[in-house]
């Protein structure tokens, strides 16, 4: 499958708050896999941390949530809960991260996803997040 534009896949975010470059796989309502190159030019690297820059865990979490939003399918979803998030190893600048989200539960407007972030196949972060469908 040719990578897809995340906005064309329903991601409601816009610059500067899009943390997904491409959607490489998706099964709407069930799962998605997305990628992001965190280039050294990203502004957050200047302060996180000078001399030893790392992608902030909150940015990894947001990218995973955006991947879950793409997995959720039609509609707009907001991050409702971070049930768990672990950061296994740091992610330096100029690194491509692959994010995956798989739906594990749902009740009404709430959808729960298992999320992972990997660099070259190695797990760097994982967790469980909940999205809430936005009311129009």
C-alpha cells in the first residue's frame, strides 16, 4: 500500500500540531500504522534537552493518539484518557518512528486503543489510550 496523507485519512489536526507524516496501513474502526520523521530542526529539540536532544514523551503520546484517531475511522475524536504510557528508550533527532494503534474496546462514544512506538522495529514506547468521539 502506498503511504497515505493523514489529513486525507481524517486527521483533524493541522500544522504545527500534526505529528504523523504518513499512514502506512489502516483498517478503519480497528487499527492503523503511521510514521513520523522527527527531524533535528523540530523546535522542541532546542529545549528538550540542550546538548542531548530527545523527542518528548508527550509528543510520542500525541503521535500515538493521532494514530489511534486514524484507526478509529470516520468522525473526529479527542484524547480522553491516557490509561498507561511507558517510555522504554529515548528517541533522538533525525529518527523515524513507527506508531501503531489497535482498538481493544469500545463503549458508546469511547474507544480504547493499545498503542506502540517503534524505531527500526525496536519498541520505544507503549500504552493504552482512550478517545472520545467529538460532539458536532
